[in-house]
C-alpha cells in the first residue's frame, strides 16, 4: 500500500542551471564529491538496496518511456518482480521508498509483499525526464530528431532537448534523493525505481559524474547494494558498492549490454576459499563468513572446490576464448575447473568433440607478491568487509594499483583482435585485483578502490559494446547467486554494527 503523495509541480519543466553552450567532454574521471558528503554525519551503518522495475509494456515495445506513466508491467515483468521478492524475502528492511510511476509502484508492491510498513512514494525517484522523446519508438526518435538522438546515444551527459539537459537534471535529482533516504531513521532501506535514476543514485553515492551514465548496467529487476559505514572522526561515511545488477536470471546470458551487443567481454571470477583460510579462522576472529585474509599460496578447501565448480557451471553456455589466472594455487584450480567444463560442454552430443580452451597464467594477477612485501602483521589485517581496502596502507595500494594496471592492459590485448567478434576472456584472481581492474575499466584512480566490494567465488562482468578501445560497461558486480546454498545473501543485517 502506498502513502498518499503530496501534490507537486509538473516535472516536465525543471529549472535549468547549466550553460546550454557547454562543449562535449571526453569521458574522464572527475573527483566529484559523493552526494552524502553534505548529509548529517551518519551515526549507524546503513545498507541501501536498489531495484529496477520489472519489464514493462513499453520496454517490450522498444518505446522510450522516460518519466511518462503509460506503461505497466508485462507478465514477464511481474514474474521478474516475484523472483526479486524471493531473493529478498528474508531481509528485514526498515522502509521502502519507491517511484510513484505505475511500473515501479507495482514492482515495489510485489517485492514488499505482506510487510506491514507503508511504501513511501518519492517523486524524485521517477525515471529520467526525456520530454519530446517520451512515447516514441526508438527508430521514430532517430528519424524525427536526427543529430539530437545521436547525441543522446553517444554523449548523453551533454544531450539537450527542449532546452533541458536530462542527464544533468537527473544527477541533481539523485543527490536530493540521497538526502531524504539517508536522513530517514532506518538502517536497511529498499528503493524501487528505474534504470536511469538507479544509475544516478549509485554514481552520485560513490562520486561519479554524469559522464558515467550507461556504464553501470541496471537490468529489469536487477538488485544493487550500497553500504554506508559511519566514521567517528567527523568526516563523511565510507561508501561501498557491494553489488551491482544482481539479475533474476543469469548475468552472463544473452551477450548484450544495455540492449547493445557486447562485442567483447571480460569476466572476473574470484577464487574461492582456501585451506589456509580454515587455519587462519581457527586463530583469529577477524575472518568473516564472506571474506578471507592473505594466507599465502594455498590450494582450495572443500568450500572453495564447490565455489569453483559452481562458477564453471554458470559459464557453461558461453564460448570462452581463453582463461587467464593468477599463478596462485587456488586461482589455477578455479581456472582449471572452468576450463574442464568448457571443454566438455561441446562434446555432450553424440557427434560432438571436445574443444580446446586456452589457459594462461599472468604474474600481474598475483596479489600475494605485493602483500608479502608488507611488514603488516597478518593477524591484524582487516577482514574483507565492504570498504576494507580503505584500511590498507597507501604504499601497498599504490603497488596494487600499478600492478593491476599492467594486468588490465594485458587483458585488453587479449580481446584486441577485431576480427574475432564475441570474444570472451575469463580472468581468475583475488578480489583485490579484480576491484582494481574494475576501477581501471571505469578510468578511475586508486582512491576509488575502497568504493567497491567483492566476495570469494563471486563473478563480475565487464562488457565492451564498442570493442576494447571503447568505454567499458560494468554489467554485474559481485554476483554470487550461482553458489546456491553457499551464496552470500543479497543483504546482511546491519544491526550488529555498534553506533559511533
């Protein structure tokens, strides 16, 4: 049930504060402040779960929706929302904010289910305002608006229509939403909204500008998670993107990225739990269920073997071109499991024969060499909780960043052959290396490493619709649903975190 929304002015005429003659910018990182910097200092940890609405009738028709309210959920959309409800059924949310548009409102009602609290409609959570574009089929928009439609596709941050900059307006709206969401007296928040506005919420939270529009994918009913951890030193909270786009279906199926064919793809698979983790967990209370410390070059334990097999099964239907792993034992074992399943997949039929999948080792994917150089006491090393890289000494972060940069260049070289369309490379390594690789993909700097989180055995997807020389799109971060009963829950309780 929705609360009654207060009347508000039309959103089709938002005041514009930007220079209409602004020039087109290249996609470069801007050290913009997170939008929660100006929110009153958090006293307790907060977790915010963002969900995009299910497939709508206009999604299915290929029609430009914007903030119009004429489409509703399809049967598929209702089913997707039900799947998301099941994903979140055991989570103790304190409150739900939702866009009042019908497709999002219905999705929120399905996910919220029998919970007694009312859903709070928030007008600023509506989808991006696209003015004259709204209601047009995509080919109609291209035919009617020509160069303007082209700018919407290739330079959305500077796209102008009817005297407005829609993406810039959206980023401003997202900032105002964070003020309301984080000021609410709650620790676990569900937000149900739309593709573009969810992108803007994630980006403004971690400090990315409008030029990152369309780089953090949001599929129908995809779930993303942001963690806000308070600090006692009078500064803004630590913010970590814990998950991105946990879809009701497989994150690697379809081969598309935001409706575009992913001509090249890099899939990051984190190695699983190792035998050393078991020994360390007996000696320290720092080890968490979802993390592991640096314990040397150790083979997988039984849980790690299961995690590697589950990752191999997830990638079963893909035609992986090559598998590149860290020389660490646990990474090699994980890569071997993926290779064996890939090679066997094509020989299941009577007339089929196994295919060869190239396996390589890359020294620059090995993080142990970096942390062996550290004088840090391993027993005092921070557990792998959201934002844990913020606690690592700067010298090690710099070494990690420099080494991962070399690994990133090598991975791009692996998919550089333009004659091989649909090429897929799987990289297997430690979560810290993969976090750095994602930051390189987004053209960020080492200061952003604490803004991302990965769990053992997780899978993340990087797509390149324009090839390796084009901008990378993050299709999914920290997917663990494939691990089944051993998966990391979408959300975790924040109630055991003491107040600051």
